C-alpha cells in the first residue's frame, strides 16, 4: 500500500475480500497483507483507510498453488467519502 501523492508507504490499511467471513486484515508495518485459505475463484478486494478514498479492485483471480498480488495506491480524500472502482 502506498500513498498516491509521493508514493510513501501506508501501514494499517484495511483489506477485505468478498470471499466470505473472516477475510479482513490490515497491512502491516511493511505495508504487506496476507489472506490465507481463500478458495479458487474471482473476488473483489476492498482497501480502506481514514483520510483516503476506498479502493475496490474487482475480478481478482485466485488460482491453485499461486500467490495473488494486488498493489494499490491510496488516494487522499477530502470531504464526502469516495469509492474508486478498479477496473472502472
């Protein structure tokens, strides 16, 4: 996770998968996150952090024996909450 303005690392970003209950985690101090025991399929990931627009990444494919990586640049949000969909 990075801040889109300057690319600085963001720790503590909430990451939620549409793959079921118990699938929310936070990015750690290294800005990495991990969701385990996710079944093969296509999911949406939602990234949120106070002060930033919520980012939703659709069609994230999980395959057997593969590590799936999604990197997100969080965009600062002022005023009303904003949701950014990927792909639009």
